C-alpha cells in the first residue's frame, strides 16, 4: 500500500512538474521557474523514498495493482487535457467576440484577423490531441469493461 501511494504521489508530482515547465516556457515568470525547481527536488526525494521502500519491502512492490494505477493515471491526464482544451476554446471564443480581432467586410460579415488563435494555443491543441484521444479511449474502455465484467 505504501509503494502504491508513493507511486501515485510521484506521478502527480511529475505531472505538476511538467505543467510548471510549460507555464515557465510560455509565460517566462520567475515564480514558475522556482516552482519547477521545487517540484524537481520533491520528485528526487520521492524517487529516493520509493527506492528505499522497494529494497526494504519488496513484497510491497508485488502488491501494486498496475491495471488500476494505469487506469487512474490515464483518467487524470485525460481530464487535465480536457480542461486544457476547454480553456483554450474559451479564450478563442472570448477573442472572437472582441472587436480588436475582427472587422466587417463590404457585405457586413465578420472577418477574423490573424492572432485570434495564437501559435502556442494551436500547437498545444494539435500536440495534445493524440494523447487526449488515446488516454480517453483507454479510460472509457476500462470503465465500460468494469461495468460488464466487474473488474478492471
């Protein structure tokens, strides 16, 4: 049980670590760099603690339910990517209503200007789509399998 908890905390910490890296690379604020470094230190400490547990209590490693762990992690990443996509779509929608990002043509129709979709948002959407679809399909398929058979 201890090894499973440490693994879950390590995966969540690693996930947060990647989020802080992405924030730092896009926003370039010092607070995200500090948070990135702090999560790196926490990850090293968690990995060390997990290694100690693995060497002292190998039976704990054998008790880990990998299927349940992979299902939970796929769900975590799936919902994070879903939230990310929703936030990006909301930003684009807000910009589409702002007169700064469109003009009216000769016939009175809206013509959107460049910049309504930022390059970083487009790249994030395109790069995250395969992971979103794959992990979402795995997560949902495991839920459906659970209701049919009673086990993951």
